[in-house]
C-alpha cells in the first residue's frame, strides 16, 4: 500500500521561480562541478514517487554541497545567488514533501500489517478447533519456554542440572511454587499471563477432598446418594477444569494478541489521520519560509515517536537540512525499530511457517506411507476400478454426448426425411391390395363395367367402401350359405384389409408428428448428459478458482474483501470512533455551521480501508474500463480530506448503488464465510 497518489502533487508543487532560472542560465556560465548544476540535476531527479533511499541520497548530496560551499567560501553575483537560493528552497521543499510521504507510507504499512495479523488471530479465535490446533502447533515452543525458565533459575541459583531436574515435582520446587498454586508453570507455558496476571485462573481444590465414606455417620440411603453425587460432581469438575484449561488459556492468549494488534493498528491509524489532515497545511507551508517547514518536520517527529524518544533523539535542529536529516535518518528508523520491537516483544506475529506445519509434517509422512502400502496391495482392484471408470466415461462420452449430437446434426441437415414407425411403401402396397380385392369382388358379384370400376377405385382411395359393404350386408342375411358358396369370406377379408390400411394411415400420422418433433426429442434425450457435464464442470471450475484465487474481478475471495472494506468504511463514517484526546464526536455540526471534521483515528482507519480498495481496483479491475475509472474516482473522493462525513457517506451510497450489482456484492452478503 502507498499514498503516493496523495502526495505526488505536493512534491511537484515545490518549484523554483521560472524567471529566476531563466535569468540565471542566461547570465552565468557553469562548470560541471558548480552548485547550480548539482542543485538543478538534484531537482530534476526528485520526481515522484520518491523512495527512502532517494531522499537519503539527496539529503547527503545537499549536506556535501553545503560543506563544500562553506569550505570554499565561494561568492557569486546577487542574481545568481538569488536563483541558486530559489532552486535550493525548491529542492528542500520537495524533500520535505518526500519525507512527509515516507512517513505516511510507513504508518500506513504498519497499520495494514497490524490489521492483517489481527485478522489472522481473529480467524483462529473464531473456531474452537482452530484454537486447539494452534495449541498443538505451539506446544513445543511452550515446553521450550518452560525448560528455559527452569535452566535460567538453576543458573541464577548456581545449581547443577540432572535428569531428575525435569520431573514435574522438581520443576515446581525450582520455580518456587507448591502443587496447589502452579502459577509459575502456567505463566511459563502461557507468557501472556505475565503481562495480564488478572487472567490467571484461580486454583481448584485438590482431587482428594471429597471421598466416599465407607462408614458414614448416617447409613441412610439418601446420605449415601448425596455423598456419591458430590464426589462424582467434584471428579467431573476436576477433570473438566484440567482438560479445558489449556484451551481456555490459549483462547485468552489469542484474544489478547488480537486486541493488542488492534490497539497498535489504531495508534498507527490515528497518527496517519493526524498527518493526513495536515496535507493542506503542508501545501501552504511549502510556499513560506524555511522556519515553517522546520516546524512541520517537528510535528512529523512528534507524531511518529511521541514521548518514546528522548530529547537527545529529537534535538532541535539548527537548519531545515539538519531537520530533514534527523527525520529521515533517525526518527523514521527509530519509529520502525520501536514498532518491530513492540511486535516481537509481545509475540504478536503469527507463528513461523515451520511452527504451523510441523504437525502435518509429523502426521502426513506415516499416513502417506500407510496409504501407499494399501494402494500397492490393492493395485489389481484399483486397476480394475480405474479401467471400469475409464470405460464408463468413454461410454458416457460417446453414447450420451457424441452420438446424440451427431444425430441432431443429421436431423438438421436432412430435414426430417425417412420414417420412424411405418414406411410409405408399406402403406401404398396395402392400399393397392385393398383396391385390387374390392375391384375383383365388384366385378365378379356386381358385374361392374370398366367405367364403374374406375369410379369405385376413386371412392376406395377416399375410403368409401359402400358397394362392398352392401354385398356384405346381403351375405350376412344367409351367413352359412354365403360362407360356403357365397362371397361372405371375401367381403370380410376386404374389411380386414381396410382396417389394416386405416391402421397404417394412423401410424403414418403418428410418424409425421414424431418427425416434426424429432429435433425436440433429440435435445430432450441429450439434456441429462449435458446437465451432468455442466454441473461437474461448474464444480471443478469453482474448485479451481477457489484454490487459485483467480476469477472474474479477482475471484470471490477478493471481491468479498472489497465488500467488507466498503462496509467497514460506511461503518467508520457512521460510528466515528475516537480515542483519548478526541472526545468530541465528528458527526456534530459546529456552531458556526461549518463542515464537521473527522477525528484522526477515524480518518486513519478510513484511509487504511480505502487503500485496500484502491489496491484491489488497480490489481483486479479491467484496465481502461469505465468500471475501474469510476471505482478509482469514488476512492479518490473518499480519500479527499476536503469532504466531510455526510459527503463521504453519499459517496459510499453511490458505490453500493453503482458497483454492488456489477461486483456481485449483494450475493456475497448471503454466502457463508
């Protein structure tokens, strides 16, 4: 994280008078080692963003130039001296702005680091299983702390070390405690109790206080039951106390570390807000004399180190250049070292990676060896299962995806040609057979002429069998005689053939209906396979995106972090947290109707959250897009100290309204953490 986008304009605002530069270059000839050449090249090199090394090198160059000018006693014309002084003042102004930017970056980085570590401890504290896991991870360190305290006590008392020294009773006697109050052992294993003794748990009564009396005063059953229940209650209380005590103490330790990191974050954020609120003051200071700039550097020094530095460390400088050197080379490194010392002395950082993974390194190799042995013993079965699975996948791919898609392509290409149930040739053959049978009967029985036969043929094609049915009606009047010597059987067979033709025509209609919906049926048949592929592919894609952290707009995890940051910004603007020395509430309007100011702590925490949003937008939003440009514009409005609380709240509402749907924040609010 960096605030260079806030301080770049401040650095560039410090420039010498262009008239003096032009007059100086027009009237003076320079040598390669002249002061003006050095100052001019130094001024040109001080372009934002400025690094700490660059600022330190520039200050050393100016100090060497000052010493050289003092030693040589060089004199110059009045105009040249005025131009050189303007150029020198501009260089000093840029260095003051650069030191200011470095101080802001340092405070922002420290606050962000403390917040990141605090969130890690909060994640551990949120789950009881994670607390137990952390206790197991740090168990070797706790045992080593206990042994170190024992050895230190032995060395202080000039006692010898033996194997019996490390017995529990010996450790208790060495640390100067009795069995009823094992406070020193607990504080050695849980060092946070030394700085917070009020959190040390009270001792519990020894295990043997309540016992079952074999010869009680009263032998009544009720007294025996009461005695047994009391004893069992004490046993369970005793066991529960010593089983849950380490977990409770570990949870308290995690809680204290998280709170301490939050306090450090708030301190750095308050200092950051204090310096950020003075940006306009620095902009005006850069246009004034050097004394104003020295006073501003003094404010930076007091903000960075406060009362923790001695008067010798923040001695009053004799010049602006000395003040710059003091702040850059002494105050900032002193502040950084104090910050690191504070983190390490209280063990506020998360354990080293080796400490966190040693249980896995201890458990995974034996499990992997056991799993390898079992796999080797079952290799035949596993190979069979693998082959079956591979054949199943191939059958699914070919039979349920490739072939149905090929059929769909053929259907689209051929346009539904062919038949599904009955063929056209079969229908035509049955119809022609019916026609021949009916015409033969009409010719033999009714003696139809060719013209009448043609007319009957036309009626048959339309399904009219009236003449044949009339013959059938006459035959059934004398069924026996007609069956033996008449045409009853021929008429019946013709009707059977007619029924067959009707069935063929009905099947042809059904066939036509199926052909018209063949594409629909094809897609319905392939839909389940596509559903399985879609669900499986989506699950694998989400699994890959979740493991790699990539995805649209940075993936779900980063979009969730941005959503939480925006929510935190809105909450800060509503609650307006303030610490000692900032008793007023920023949401209250001033009596003269002017804009309300935001407290330094709120301003610093706000800048911390907004910086994480800027980092997210610059890294994961599409470059040269309206989304990225608009998002960064809103972030710039939140960073602007000229906007008051109400105006920034409207900016947050605009961000919810403009980017909430695009970034999927409304869905993230319902997703599990």
